[in-house]
């Protein structure tokens, strides 16, 4: 054994202890090792074993054996069974890799640069065998997740992994029977007042997942009953623009019907590596979009639908001006609802009257009332720009 490998072998106990101490200090799930000596000893034994196998195999560029990989997978199972989160699992893998590279560098410096050939040999071994080891560890981890978590929670975990650009998504997708796409439409369905309990809501979400076969997760809103459903609908990269795939409005309508409460939805598209940005855009759009009850007309909004409302929020004096116009409509009757139907029907009087179930002359009266209260003609270019923004903001709850 060369001098570099001999130095690594000599440092195995100290390096293994340093790894365990790093885990205890930086990863919450390992903090309990301070009061659990048996668990700490098992973690230390595994760290020692892995380093000794590295020193034994790397000099001859020998691969990890099936027995080695099975042992590594068993450690992934142990940690998943203890309740370790995916985020912490990723942190463990990153810390372990960083520490091993640091140990190689320290051993090289201890040998005053050492033998370059030995350094190249261990680095050539480390990359491919490290990848095999991480794969085995991850398979063991996911095996337990599949056994422990209900299906809908596994799907939620996949959705969150995709939104965080976490590499574990590639492991989770086969577990839940889904294929990953390169592009997604991220849809945020805002439900500020849901009547269902958590158990009932879980069954509704599970039904949606089974129907649409897309990653979905529910996020509660503070301490209240409200929250948002986030769905990731795969896109063909050639069809990344409008119209959206039918699954997006279909999922929105089905979820709104199951809740029996008005919802608002925003959608933004993005590549798989950029879904966090798409989520932020979709969330802002959903909060600017109007709340509407379930119907065939219910649809998710895109940036083009609410860009005026989003811009107004960032310009305080415009925001306050639109609020003042909205207050002028308060005497009514039903003027906001009337304008919503009028613009929703592309200012077609007959269609708007039918949508409101009123006579066209009643519609005309209400539109005249809007003009009297605000000084703005609803059918003018100026009226469309201003009043449609006022209506959308009012119905969104802004």
C-alpha cells in the first residue's frame, strides 16, 4: 500500500469521529445521538467501515461488491426508518462527500504532496464508486419511504422534490408510477376557506392524483383552514405556451367541486430545473386572480390575465386609486358581479344578461349606474382597462 493510502488508513478512526460530530452539529435528526450512545456507536461503525473499504478497494481500482452495496442500502433503510427527511438525507450525502474529499486532501498534504499517481488513482476510484454507493443508499432510503408513507404523501414528496430541484425526484417518480417531464405547468389553486377536514381533503387529493396522474401537494395557509393545492402538469416542450393542457383546467374544476367553495388559480410554466421560479410566479398570479365557484367557465389565470393587477400592487398610489374606484361601486346593486359578467362575455349584452339571469334592460341600468358612480364608461377602452382591473382585484379578495 502506498504512502497516501497508508495515511488515509491511519486517519480512519479520527476522520470517522469527525464525520459523526459534523452530522450531530449540522443535521437536526442526528442531534439525538448525543443521548443515544448505541445509535452513535452504530453511526461511527458505519463511518469507519466505509473508509476502510475505500482504502482496501481504491489502490487496485476494485469496485464495491454486491455485499458492500447491500450494506450501504441497509444504512439508508435504517435512517429512513428513523424518520429522516429527504432534505436531511441530501445533506448527509453532501457532507459525507465533502468530508471524504477533505480527508484525501489532508492526507496528500501530510505526505508533502504525496505521489501524484496515488492521488489520481484514488480520485479515479472515488467518483464512480461514490456514485454507486449513493445510488444504493438512496434505494434503501426510498424502499422504506414506499413502505411507510401513504401513496398520496409519496406523490406530495415527489412534487416538493421537483419544486426544490432535488435530485431525489428521479428516485421517487418510479415509486409512485410517474415519469418525469422536462417542462411543467405549475398550477397553484388558492382555497382561502375550505370546509373539509384534513382527512376528507386527503381523500379528495388522492382521487385527483389517481385521475390525472400528476404530482400534487397541499400547503396549509398559516393556522387557518385555507391553503393552496400545487399541481405539476407535464408539458410537451413544443407546447409550452398557451393553450395549457386539458388536465390543468380539468383538475382545477374537479378540486373546486370537491371543496364546494370558490377558488382562484394561477399557472406558470417552466423547465424542470426552474420550477421554484415558476411556483413563485404561479402563486402571485393565484393571489391576484378572482375567486370563483366551480363551473365549466372556471379556469386558471396566466400572467397575461392579471399583469395589470400585479403591477398595481407594486405601485402604491395606483393600488390606492383602484381601491378608491372599487369603493365607489359599493352602493350597487351588484355592480361588481355585473361588470365581471359583462367583461367575461366580451361586452356582449345579451350573453352577459343571460349569464346574470336578468333582462338586458336591467343590465343597461346597472352599467349606467357604474358610469354615474365612477364617471367611467364601462364600454370604453379606458373603462375596460380600469374597471376590469377593479373587478378582478375585488373578486380576488385584494
